[in-house]
């Protein structure tokens, strides 16, 4: 199965997370139960967490990690 590789704007998924496609890579951002944000780029969750949704979106697009090196477990996902 192939997916389009064109860039998209940020949109809300059926699970309530924000997502977009940038240069053929899917970027996803969501909020943790503690109010911070996580970011995913392609198949990989970025290490750490983010204070704001804007920071998480920027990190998902660029691949930069958050300020904390903690791992996410299933409980942290929205």
C-alpha cells in the first residue's frame, strides 16, 4: 500500500491527536495525562516531552527531542 507524499497542514485525527505529513513523513502530536505533549515522527516517538503544543509540533517536523529523556508508556497516550 502506498500513501501520498505531498505535504499537508496540521489536522485532528479521530483519536484527537494533531497530525500532518511533511516531506513524506507523518508527524503526530498528542497531550499526555500530565498536561505535557509528546511527538512522533514516522514510526518513532521522540524522546522527552514538550511544554507546549507548538514546541511538540516543531519537534515532530524537525526530529528534535524534548526537555526530558523519559520514555512514554501506554498510560501517557491520549
